[in-house]
């Protein structure tokens, strides 16, 4: 429980429908491993995406028995409804009105399911935004009613549903987790990285996601996080992530694209190395993942063009490259040489949102 976010018990509920849209994000310094109450074992930083988002409509029916119905792309998802009911009960102290009615939640993702794009981040981000919209309507006093404070509380609430969701509430480069390198950073919520300390080259970036594998992962992210508790290399990994913020800060300020590439790819491979060193060990990369990585390395060595990759907790590959005079050649290479490694020729094209 966090005192500053405890909700005011002076409220008045009524029937209300709210609609929200929240983007997904892709981490550059990875969050992998957590403590109780969704507290991160190390700080992370992500880019917020532009086109990959979740649209959510939340109907609240006041004074009915507390219940949640959820629909994903028109199909009822009872398992997800049970998860949301548990989530709502857990955050009642922060939104004291939350159990005073029935919810019908309808969500649509702008990207394919199991695409290597964090739907839990955009999904819980959209739900947290909707809850804060309801909260502003139900408050009987204006205490704490400021835009910055509401976004911060939405980030805090989103974190309690899905850790990475707290980063999706802001545009740009976003930090979650306490680090001395970023003023105001916190384990409780995410904060924007200072835009004035970001070189222009990092503000116009593409992210093309190659759909190497479109099915369900063999090991969920929740299970993967849990296995870090017994991973013999976990503490060193957490320390490395903390240490990586110092060089990243200099890279972002100076525009050192080669340093950025090295750090981001190292973080991606470290994430999957932790999976392979867990007990039991597991591997989420597929043959196509490795083929793409090797092809990217070869292409960069031969051309010098700044195409590089990062990975989420899955097989699909996020291909990153700045929008500049080299981007047309990079896009042609992706289309002709890398798409054949995908399962069905699938690619999701996005850009970073600032």
C-alpha cells in the first residue's frame, strides 16, 4: 500500500461509459524478475509505440453486484474477467468505489495476438486510464485533481496489473524503476526520460516486428519472472541492468548510435540467456529468430547501415532503425531477405511515439 495513492472515501457513483486507448511499448533495458506487489528487481527503459495499441470501452453499472465481464474482439473471455476481478479487489484501497458496481469491458488490439507486442502492457494501461476517468467522475471533491497526478496514479495502478504496463502511460522513452541516473524515477510508477537529454537521432525510430512464431509461448512471462527467484545469475543480472543506465545516459545525449546498438542487442540477448540459465531452463527463440539475428549482424557488417534488433519474452524480433537516408535500403532488405524467416510472412510496422 502507498499512502499518496490511497483513494478518497468521499465519492458518488453512477452509470458511466468510458473509452480509452493505450499503446504498447518495447523495453531496451529489460525488466525480468520482480518482487512482491509487482516491484521490479531492476530499472528498465522502453520506447512507447505509436500504432500498436489497445482500445478499451468500460461500462460501469452502479449499485449492481460487483462483477466483471470481458470481451476481446467481440468474444467473451471469462478467464480474463476472473483476473480483472482479482485485480480490482486488490486495488480497492486506491479506488474505494471500485467494487460498487458491474463492469462490461470490451477491448480490441490493433496488432495480432501473440505477436511479440506486449498486449498486457497496453491492455492494463487502457484499463488503468479508464479507472482514472471513472475516478475523476465519481470524486465529490477536487482534492488531488491534477493531470500529472492522475497520470502518475494511472501508471501506479497499471503496474499492479502488469509491470510493463506502467511505462505505456507516457510517450517517448520511459523509465520504470529507481535509478540515480534519472531524477524522479521510482519503483512504484514510470516517468518520462528527460526529452532535452535525448539526441534527435533517437526521436524518429522505426520498429518492425517480424512474426517468427504466432502461437502461444511455451512459458509465460509470469512464470519466467518467477524463475528468476532461483536463477543463480539473477543478482548479477539485476546489477548489470542498473549499471547499464550510466552508459545509456551518455549514449542518448551524444547520439552514439553504435553504442546504442551494442547496448540494446546485449540487453535482448541477456534476457534470453537468463531464460536458458533458469531451473528448469527454457528457450523461447526459434530457428527463425536466430536466422534473423545472424542476418542482421551480417547486413550491418557489410553495409554499415544501422539496423539492429531487440527481443521481448518470445520468438519474434523487433527490428529497430532510425528514419534517415538509409531507411529505404534497410526496409528493402527486411522485406526481401528477412520476411522469409517468419512463420506466415507476418510483420507489424510501427514507429516510436514522442
